[in-house]
C-alpha cells in the first residue's frame, strides 16, 4: 500500500470546508431575489406569520375578537377609527381579521403537517418496496383520490358534526394521499439511480438507504408541496367555514366571517370583502413562495 | 469545386453563468469548401457541439458572440434573424444528431415527420407544397436510400417501434430530405452499438460519395473521423489546436494534445504487456483456485405487455483467484444483468452462485450483508453512482459506517488513507460530486469499493462514460490497485482493445448467451464466431486510425 | 383494444366498490350515536330507539354493511329526512344542473387556458407571460366563494348586467327536458329567449368555477410547452427547417397536451368538489347545494349520495382522459 504521507496542510477553515454549500446558498438567494413574485410571496408569508404571532397584542380592539357586542356601532363603513368597518355586532372587523390569522396558521400547520407525516413515509415505503406492499398502499391512496377532496371532506364533517377541529380532521384525512402519490413517484425515480444500487452493493440495510439516500433526494418536491399546501389547506378550511360547517360564529375565522357577511350584501360590502381578501392574500403568499422555491429547488418538475 | 462554402473566422463565444462568463469558443478559424469532408475531433467539453450548433443558429441560450464571423456561401450568418434562418436552416444546412431516440418526436409517425420536413423545404424554396402522395413517395425514396427495408410499412410506424440503428437512419433520411449544401453530423454513431456503428458509418460514407455531399462531422471517435473525413481539426478546451489533412494529422501529429489523445487509444493489435511480462518471468503459474462460480444462471424479466424477456440464458462461468476475467458484449447482451446477478444485486431466476466455496444464491438478510464486504461493484456511470447530496468523504466513509463498528475519527483517518490510495487530494472529502470531473468521480467510486478490503471487484464498463485520455489513466490505475491489494477483477466492456490489454480470460456474450469463451489472446487471434469477428473488426477501425503514426 | 376497454371497465367497477366502502366507513367513524344525531337534540329515548331500528343501526356492523351494499346495488340511496323523498330521485333531479355548470366551466378553462399557456410559453418572460403568471397564481389562490361574491357585487349589483343567482327567472317556463341541460334543451326546442336567459344565469358561476381550473391548465400547459420546446426533437425539427409556428402549434402542442390532459382530469374532479361552494353562492340548484343544505340539516343520506355521485362522475372523467391519452400517444396503444 502506498504510504506517501501528505505534508500536513494547515487545517481548513469552516468557510473553506463548506465552500460549495455556501456557494449553493448564495446561488439560491440570488435566484430567489431575482424573482419579483417569489419575493412578494415571501413578504406576504412573513406578514402573515407576524400577524399570527403578535395579532392579539397589536389589534386596536382586542375584546371584539372574543365576541364583544357594541350595539351602538353596528355595520359602520371603513373609517379612521375602524379601518375595515364594523360587523352586525358592532365589532371591529380589522381586529377580527388580524386575529383570524392565528386560526388560519394553526389550520394550515395541522393539515399540512399531518398530511406529510402520514403521506411521506407511506409514499417512500410504497415506492421502494414495490410488490404487494405498494399495491395495498397505492390502492387505498387512489381510492381517497378518486373522490374530490372538498366533497369527501364535506361528507366527513357532516358525519363528525360541524366544528373547527372536525374540519381539520376531515381535511387531514383527505390531504395525505397527495403526499403518498408525490413521494411514491419520486421514490420510484430515485430508486433507479445507481447510487441506491451502490449502497445496496456495500451492504446497506433498507432503513439506511431510505433515510440517507431516498429521503434527501425527495425533499425538494416535498418542501415545495408543503409550502403550496399551507395555502391550499387554509383555503379549503375557509371553504368549509363558509358553508357553515367550520368554527361557530363568534370565533374570528375568515371563512365563517364571509359566510355571515353574505346576508349583509350588497349594502355592507366591506364586511365580506376584508376577511375574503385576507384569505386571498395569505393563500397567494404561500403559493408564490412555493412557486419560487420550486424554481430554485426543483426546476424540472413543475406539474402540480 | 473549390469555392468556399463555410468560413468561420476568428469566432469567439461566451456563455453567461452564475459564476461569470465561460469562454466556450476561442478564436476559431475554419474553412470548408464545397465537396469537403471535415472532421472535428474533441473530448467532452471541448466546445465542438457548441461550434456546430452555432453554425446552424441553434446555439445555447445566454451565449454571446464575442468576436469573429461565420459566413455561409458568402452570407454572414453570425447574427441572423429567424426569418433569415428559415431560408438556410434545414434547407441549405442540415444536421444529423447524436441520440436517435430523443431527437425523434415520439408522438408522430416516421413518415409524417419526414414529409413535414419535405413540405417545409418546398415552402422555403417558394415552390408551393406538393400533394401528400408525392411527399409520401419522396419519403419512401429517402427511407430506401438510407438502406431501410420496407419503406412503405415504415412510413406509418412510430419511433419507439424501431431499433437504434434504424432510428439513426431515419434521422439521416430527414437530414437529406432538403438536398442540403452542407451536412453536419454531431456524433452520429456514439449512441449506437459498435457493430451498428460500422454500418451507419458505411452508409454515411456511401451517401457522401453518391450525393457529393459537403460534410462537417464531429466525434470523439478517431476511427469514425478517419472513415469519413478527408480533412480534420482537433479541438481542445474551446480552441482548435491543429487542423489539416486527416492522414497528416493522424500520421504526424504536431500538437501535444493530439499526441496524447492518439496515444490514449488502446491498440487492439499490440501484444499485451502482461503476456510479455509473463513470458519474461517464465514462471509456471500456480494451480488456479476458483473464487467465484456461476452455474446455469438465468434471468427472465416480465415485460409490461405480459410476455417474457430472457436477459441471461443459462450461463456458467468460473473466475479464478487473482485473474482479470473479461465479459464482452453489446448493449442488450445481458452482461450488466449477469454482473449484477453475480453480486446478488439482481436475484437470478435460476442457477447458483458460489463464492469461495459458499453457495450465496439463496442467502438473504444478515449473511448476505456480511458477504457483500468481500465483493464489490464499480458502476459504469460515476456521475449517477454517487449521491449528489453527500460529500465525497461521506461517500467513501459510508461502507465503513455500514459494515464496521468504527468511531468517527477512525473512519475519517481511513477515508483520508483511501483518498491517498486513489491519488486524490485529502481536502476532496469536503467536496460534492458535481464539483469533480468524471475521472475523479470514478476514482471516488473505486475508493468506496475498496474501502472494505474486498477480494473481488466487478467492474461494469468502468471507463465507458469517460473521455479517452481519462479512460487510459483510470485503466492504468485499476491495474495498480489490483496489484497492491491482490484483487480479482471481473471486467465488463464493449471495447475489445481494452479487454485484450488487461483480461486473462474472456467470455463473449450475445443476447443472453455465451457465444465464445476462453483465453483472451486465443479469442483475438483466432475468433471462431462471426459475431466476435465483427466486434474485433469494429474495434480495429479506431485502433488503426489512432496508430497510423509509426 | 377490447381487453383495454374491458380492463378500464373493471377498474371503474372496482373503484366504485371502493368508494362505496369508503362512504360506509365515513358514516360509521362518528364517535357519537348516529341515531341520536339523526333524531336531533330534543328527541326522547323512544324516538331514538325507533330510528335506530328503522335505520338498521341496532344490527351488527357487518350486516349493516351487507345491507348498505345491497341497497346501493339496487339503486336505493336511502331517504332524505328533510324532504322524505328517495335520495336517488333528488340526485337525478339536481345532477343535470351541476353537470351543465361544470362542463361549461371546463370548456371555458380549456378554451382560454390552453392557448394562453401556449402564448406565455412562446413569449416566455415577455409581458404576456407576466400577466398570465399573475392571473394563474392568483387564480389558484382565490377563494371561490369570495370571488363569487365580488363578481355578484360588480356585474349584478353595480352594473346590473347579469342576474345575481339562480338558474332561470321564476317566471320563465323551462324547456321540455331532453338532456337536462337548459342551454341545449332550449336550443333544441328553438326557444332562444330561454336560451339567452339561461346563458345569462350560467355565465357568472361558470367563470367563478372555472377560474382556478383555467389557472392551473394555463400553468401546466405553459411549463410543459417550455420544456418540450427545449427538447431534443424540437431542436431537431428546428434544425430541419420546420417553421416556428408549425413547431409550436402542431409538434410541441401535441407533446405538451399529455400532461395538460392529466391536469384537466384532475381539475374536473376538483370542480365537482367546488360546486358545493359555488352553488351555495349562486343558489344554483345542483347537487352541491343539495349536499350543503343536507349537511347543515344533519340529513346524512343525501350527503353520502352526492359523494357517491361525484366520485362516479370523476371516475368517468378520468377514464375518458385515459382513453384520450392512448389516442394521442402511440406508445400506449399496443398495450
């Protein structure tokens, strides 16, 4: 064996050792900054997260978000005092919309998180194992995907009974199959790569391969989908709220607010306009962010 | 016939990237006269494809012409509008592409694609489009001209129904559809099997003569260039280092790079060095012991249509300890499947594998894992054999982490030692695969394979994804490693010159069967099968061209 | 080809069976007592018991399942509590309105989405591309119910151009039922006045329903076109002198159409689901509105009926997409 001892070079600095990662991050940042829509998405999401975190402390009328009634100031149009006007109970819509951000964030995290938590492992196992394991998982997945999500969620909520928690449960139940299908397809592709075979040839066990080789290479589309899904889950939950199956009225939930406001159309337009706009901007933000992330992380796969 | 058709004068081109502009072409000067056949030789990254694509106005995006001009038949086409190109591209300059699979639209029939090209040319010439039946007739004529059987049936077939060689002929027919003044061929045979390569080259050669074509052909294969081109240019890192008559350049190369390139092509005629060394030592070889045996191995795949496809058909072989065992065959001959079966990466449908006296065809789980440290695989394509998300250090250390209970420091030390063995700098352990060249990546793969001190290495075309000059280095290096670590190799290749140089015994495979086997030198000197003869003959073309100099 | 069709039919049957099982599971996931839920909060014990035996809820779960499946096979979807009519009758009454709405919206999405996607791919990073990008991303993000309300506010209330909600004015006499689609039926009977009025009613809900669909068709078509236009065979077609217009309109479009078709199938199902929102906003008398009003009244059988029907329609649409795939792609034909 050649024992040519290399002259001990000076130890490398952190920046030198990780030069390629640093370059990669800089490249991502450069690409992301170059896109107006990605930056807009990021700004909207940051604003939303800020409101969700600090909403209750910065709103002008905190008590209005808990169902306070001011009969003297019912249905006032937007003004300096009430930026978004007031509702039929005289509550400040601006305050209620801002506090609603927290509910929406919670909805988005729970549904997306549960969906990914269930769907990703199932997808990886189905894609890697093949055979009857895959057949079983994919059959069930396809079954759930065979009924449009909102229709299935409606049936589940109808069975469980209305309420915000039940809405989230129902949407989580219809959400995971999307991850299974995405991750399964990606796993099938990654599985064929030589490095997976190479890992098998050195005697790696299946869990090692899944964790070290398959999962890291599936991560980009998962991150993109989760970002998109934060928006889509909020949108779906708002839809159920609008139908009247979500949070009961005094709770500041955006979909439910639009639902109540519909009976005050068209004269008191601001009542439905602002909560709806909040949904729109939030979903738009997450979608733009996801789209921007896809452009830099996963440029080749683009179909939703 | 001496008027200038294409004149490239002082042409320089940059491509903009995140890390700044890349100087892809530097001061290119080339002249092609009517009736010329010019070959451009170069390895990957030499800029030859960018150059010919610029001539057709289909160069890469973000490219920027820094200086110089391209003149075609007296017209400056350096910066032509789309409208201007419509009269030239495909009409007066036509192109044959590298990979016939991806260059044909999968959703349209062969006939439709060719007759559309004919219609486009008629439109460009302002003649008005001829009726469908006339175009069909002309299409069938073209298909016949490129030597395809039953043009009438072929007209309605789709690309996926044809073999690679047939598809390449279709692409040639398409390129000839407009009776072009200049035909550009971009590695027209690289994606094909060696025996098919020879046929396609013959076809191009006969067409050149018959139709009096002017041809620019680029290739990394010196044999292909020598077959077709009367003049040739050598490209290296975006520059033309040498140009002139093909015979002069091959017989008397002036530039260092050309010499290196020619020297790197293995000589199929040369008597292998190993035999000469063995004769000199005149040592009686000790009685061989069998390290690995395959007995009646068979692999049958189920096709999607429900049929069966036999990849490997009842093959038996024995590999002796310390030898290099060659497996030769074209794509689809089952040699890769065989290799994977020997390592149990693919489960055989039938048959036994015996490694050091132990039957390993039935074992699974922990025993299989344990046996794997003794036998390792080096894959054909180092670019995809390394996980892009792991550093080189992780990749080399992975087998140690899986098979040994070593602490982090020992693994680190061993990784550095392995990097020394494969002659790569130690700080490469922080790098990622995409930062390394092909040859460097293959060294990393080899380091990974020898990390566990295996006894057997199966090498599946370890050099075919690499450039010729790198190929030679990796082959030499593999020999060294073998000597140092006392390894046994199973060496799979389609390149017979390489096989002759290094393998002791060889089997020749065709469609899942062994057609010939025995001592390598015997097979070369006295091939019994036509198939083997054809393989050797196709290897000779390149070898001869590269060894014209005395 | 015959075995292909046969296999498709088997898949459809299998999936329908699966959906039936799924709906049965959903009916039984509720932790509470379904009989009590149906009976309402003020019911006495006796009433709950009566309902329990009437619905067969006192029998073992397997037996309930067998009865449920048997009923479905014979077309018995149960009875609506609110209207006391068979669910199947009501589904058949409401379905044509929904199908008409979804098909008109789908048509709108394809007719506008595909060409716009093509244009923005060809003029990538140009002004058209920027406009369509904003359009497509905001289209997916728009809450359908809120967008519907805004459209009503502007086009119906502010401008007074179109009716606010409903399917036909109360005074209008609907044409004789032939296909169930008011637009087609009124054309068949030559009643152009009814046709115009039906058209004016369907425009707003169709636009609102189709907007997200249009957006995603546009996006997929654009992305696919961009990818196809960079592919080797398009480079080759360009090098062989085929004109740019022909390449885009014939060669590339056909290749890009395959993933777009998949998206159309997907979005068809999405639209069927979204009818629950859009029909609520526009008081469109379809199955979506029927499902919502039943769900709010804790009337469970109709909700399950609608779920089954929507699942069935979605499967039919997917099968049609599969057939179209095989028609376009020769590689799939021989199977």
